[in-house]
């Protein structure tokens, strides 16, 4: 069973999208924020797994030549 909440905002410069998903069968929550412009993509993802007690917060920003990531 998957629940999904999506927020979307469109402008001439790009797309912003906020997505939340919860999967009960595996106990995983995923929060994703995505902003897409001509220069690249920013994405924020959070995952929580109850069965193993692990949380992940990932932020990534991609450009034509550069890529950086942060994880906790």
C-alpha cells in the first residue's frame, strides 16, 4: 500500500515538485523535493525505515559539469 502526496508548481523557468510516499509493507517513507531548471536539478530525499531504524536525508544538486551530495 502506497500513499502519495504531490505538490507541483510550474513556472517559465522550471518545475518544483514535492512528493511524499509511504509504503507500509516495507516501512519506508520517502520525501522528495525536486526543482528542475535549465542549469540542473536539485533534489531532497528523506527515507525512514522503521524495521531497521534508519533515516536518510539526501540533498543533491546537479549541473552540467558539477555534482555535489550531502548525506546524513
